[in-house]
C-alpha cells in the first residue's frame, strides 16, 4: 500500500497491511507478541477488534476501549502521539 503522502518522520512510504480473522476470543497471546515485535521507534502500532472492543497495541503498551467516548480511547491517542504516530493516523474506527 503506497502511503507516501501520509508517512511522517522515519515511516517508510510503502506499507504492508495485514488483515486476518480468528474465532479465538482470547487475544492476549496476539497482543503480547505484537508488543514484543513492534518497533518502539517510528510510531508503529497495530489495531484490531475483539467483539465490541478496539485493541490498539504499541511496543510495550496495549490499550483497550469500547467506543469513541471511552476515556481509554483518548489515552491510546495521547500515547500514540507521544511516540510519534502522526495525528491523522490516530483515527481508528470505533
């Protein structure tokens, strides 16, 4: 996916987007693997849904929230901004 117009800082202009589905309800192993595998530099994160919950994973941090008005969403956005995620990339669908 060519995102050259939205890449900032050390982000590359071309990204690979991975989409997957699972019937497993316990996503803790996935979240843990992502926290260990994502680079802490450059504003890297992963986000996904488990039921009605949005999960946003950064290196060493996991945020879970259930809608735009959930204060934990604001925490995830603030954290993402603090580690270099461009503002326009902090717009997860709720």
